[in-house]
């Protein structure tokens, strides 16, 4: 591509709260003075940011790898989003910085579902200082247990459950919860699939066709190897059922 001179190389804002500084991502800390998982803190123009580690967060890795504008992978601040497989809250905490901000000044709501009680314990501690974060002990496959917390369709849904059947779980969640034109992100761990076929490339192609066949439009499939080996992040757009 010849347009190198037009490209911005310096630090830039992906949103009011997310900065890209060379190859590192930073979010404006909603709880100043506190790190969540040992990440560095740094001030830019008098405000404290947390480094969003791409080796610890597949969303951050995907933002550094996407061929599109990384801002397209972020939800709109102040909206309601659904995150399946929230873990201990690493990525969720950065999303919270972006979606809600300090004392939830932006009015976001981040419904964070995980199956593991020890993850819920950590998410609950986080939620105490991060209003807008809603921890849910639940199974991503069983909407009946928690779906009531997401009464309207959302414009942004993320799934990272790293278990067998990830694609079917994601398709079912998108059908129920993702708004038409909303963004769905599926982090796929190849090793979690019972796959006896032709290797990862064929698996990923099969996943893409399953997503397309389920009324989801695949926009991009982002290779995460190097940050998370054997992982790929599929970016889809919800369509009218
Ligand atoms: C790789 S970790 C998530 C890491 C997290 N997304 C992050 O970036 O910080 C996968 C998580 O999915 C959860 N999980 C696995 N199966 C699940 C299911 N059926 N429903 C909800 N959570 C599930 C696990 O308990 C685990 O915490």
C-alpha cells in the first residue's frame, strides 16, 4: 500500500478512553491508582491509563492484529454489552474503563457471565469499585438462568468460553441477544474443538461457513497466534432473522 505517509504513526485515541501508543494499548483507568492484574499504569496528559496487555486479553490482541480500524472492535461507550466467559475480569476491566468510566459516568452496563465460582468472586470484587459491571454466575449455554438480565438485544457481544461446542454456543447467543447490525466477537480456541479433520485452517474455514450459515455475516477472522497460540477471533455482524 502506498499511503504510508497519510497513516498516523504517533499515539492516537481509538475512543475518549482507549489510546494506541505505537504498538501498545491503554485504557483510561476508571479506578485511579489501582491495577487489576499487575498491568502497568502510566499518565498521559495528566490522566492515568492502564496498559491493556495483548498476551492476557484476546480482545486486545485482536485490536492490534485487525486489518480494519481497531476502534471497530470496541462497543459504543454508555451502552449495554454481553460478555460470555468473563474469567477473572482481565478484558472485562478494560472494557469497563471504556464503556462505563469512573463511577460509571458514561452509563454503561457490562453483563459478564462465567461458570466458575472463583471467577465470580473476582468479578464481584471488581464490580464493587466498578459500577456498571454486572457479574453473573451462569452457563453461557443456558440462557434461562440469566437471560432476564439482558432484556433487550445488545449491539456488542463477546464470547471466550474455550470449551467444546463454542461455535454453537455463540450462534445461539447471537440469535437470542445480538441486535441486527450489532457486532459479535467469537474467540475460538482450536484445541477445544473435537476436530479430526484437516488441521486448523480447515477448522477455521468450517467455523466461518457455520457462522455465515446462521444468519451472521463474518466481517473478519483475526489470527491471534503469537499472542494466543491456536486462537482466532471471528468478527461477525448480526443480521435480521
Ligand atoms: C479463557 S477464560 C476467559 C478469559 C477472559 N475472557 C479474559 O479475556 O479475561 C474462559 C472462561 O470461560 C468460562 N467458561 C467455560 N465454559 C463456560 C460456559 N459454558 N459458560 C460460561 N462460562 C464458561 C471459564 O470458567 C473461564 O473462566
